[in-house]
């Protein structure tokens, strides 16, 4: 991991260090943090947006809890603090966790990445592995340098709140023992065109709808006299359609779907015609058109992004297909699937993050770049016109993950991210 040094207004400095263990753990008394519920009295709209977000459910998310228990068992507890430092940061900072089952946590710690955690951050001296520093208390920190003081709390400006490094404190996951980067969302951003143009994470994920820098005029708090050109939204949509639906937040699920549907485009290179009994290749070009990081990003071993092709004849009968899932939700082995696969120290493929020692393969799509994939259609015997439709699909949980959670894979929504199609003559 390269070293990054940034200095700017307000004297802030953000350093991404080589060694994820170089930042000593900070400990804080549990009484220093307040419940997110207290914030709603003045910031009701922001509170409601956060309440349905993945941040609010970062600790109680069933999929996370299942994976946490698994990794804890397989690492004999060595991974406990590594995982909870970002998923239950208040519980970690106040030493209520471990134990990882949350038995010793109070209600505030179970709120995951909450208001009082985020607005207590004063600096990010290390990108990755909870590389933030907090100062909870009467002063709340944020992106405004002219915020009015209130009876509830004081306000102080911190430049870091408008920088991608703020998000990179957790959205860069580095194995604490071998240094392998397991999730590189921040690095992907920094090395890509969004990073070079300093289009920040907040410009996409804390503005209305997908895309960059959509203004959201309004007031920061109920009764605030100053109408600002932009108030950051706190839905912070990613791709978690299933988790949002499962928790009953349909608006958040819709935003996640919209985010996915704005991320990629497909172009098809179809043959001029098909000769009976002769195979032909279809060129599928997929461009990462709307994400400032790779597609997919994060821990891609736990979700699916793949290409589906269906070829039908004039009668509507399927004459060829690729990437069409089986009754158990599994994607056929010869399908085009995007993601990162890890290998353990012996070189064997593994989705156990603690055992991961190196990257086995990575075919994800960088921002503003495309990949060319090819699917071969076997020779068709019947002359006529065939309809070729290709879709890029995404779901939050793999069949294996659904099985481990006791969830029917049929209940996991599949989002069509992009599609293309055309007709070809068989003659």
C-alpha cells in the first residue's frame, strides 16, 4: 500500500501507512457516546436517512454476524477486533467487544456506524482498518466552517469530512497479519480517474441519486436559519438491495437498485449472420460508466455479478443460454462472473478471508474502463431470425451464503444492472 500525504485547509493531515498495525488502538469510555436517537430531534430527515442505511445495520446485519462468527471460530478469535473495529466501532473503542456476540454491548454500540461515531472523528491518520481518531463529547465535527452553535452541542469544522480518506478509514481492508489488501475500494478510487480529479466518495454517495455532485439544498437542522446550497444526504446507498428490503426500508432498496443500474453499460458486437451448424462468437463489451471504483468492489466473494445471455428463435423457444441460474440459484461454471478470488498459503482457492494469502484472480472492471468478453453460440440448425439478449446481473448473496444463513436463494433479489440485445439471421 502506497504512502499518501495530504495537507490542506484547517491543518488536517491524512496519512495512509504501510503497516496496518502501526496505529495504536484508541480506547474511550462508553459514556462518551450518545444514542443516534437523540439526534433526530433536530436532524429528523438526516436521522431517518441514516436509520435505513447499511451503516446503521453494520453490526446487526445477519450476513455479517454469520461471517463474523465463522471467521472468529476459524481464526480462534484472532480476527475479532479486526472485524468489529469498522462494523461496531463504538463497541470496539469502548472495549465492549469482544465478545463478538454483542452480549456485553449497550444499545449505543449496537447502532453500528452511528451519528455520534461519525461526527466524533477528528482525523484519519491511516487509511484502512479503522484508521480514524475520535474525540466524542460536546463538540460535533462536520463539513461546515460556519455552523451555528446550538444548545445541544458545539460544532467544529474538519476538512476531512469532505475527503475520500474519511471513508477510506474503513473502506480499505488489509489483512492484519500478512498485509494482503482484501477490499480495496479506496485504493481503486485513488488510482482511477475519480481520484485524480478529486471527485470524492461523498460526491456520489451523499448526494441525491446516482452520479456526481447533485445539489441538495436545505437546512442542516430543524429550524436552522441558514438554507444551504447542499446538505449531504445520509442514505449512503451502495448495492445492498436485499439487506434494505429485509430490514423493511424499501426506499433504501430502491436507491441501491438505482445505484446498480447506473453503474455499467453493455455494448454487443453481433455477427452479420449465422451460418447453420457453424458456431459464432458474440463480443460483449461492459463498461464501468458510473462508479468511481471497480465493479464490483468490496468483498466480492460474498456477492455475485455475472453475465446472462439468452438466445431465442422466432417461436420464442430458447436455443442457447449462458449464465442462466439453476433451480438452486447456482451460476453455471462456464459463465462470465466478475470478482476477486483469493488463495490460501498453499495456493488453494478460499473465501475464508482470514486464510487469504494472495489474490488468485481479479477480473473486475476499473472505473471508466471496459472489458471485452466473448460467448460462443454453437451452430444452429434452423434458418430464421434469432433474438440475442444479454444482461449484467447482480445479487447481494451467493447461493452458498444463502444456504449458510438459512435463506432461500429465490428470496434474494437479482438486479439487472444493464442489458443489450439484437436480432441475427441464421441463413
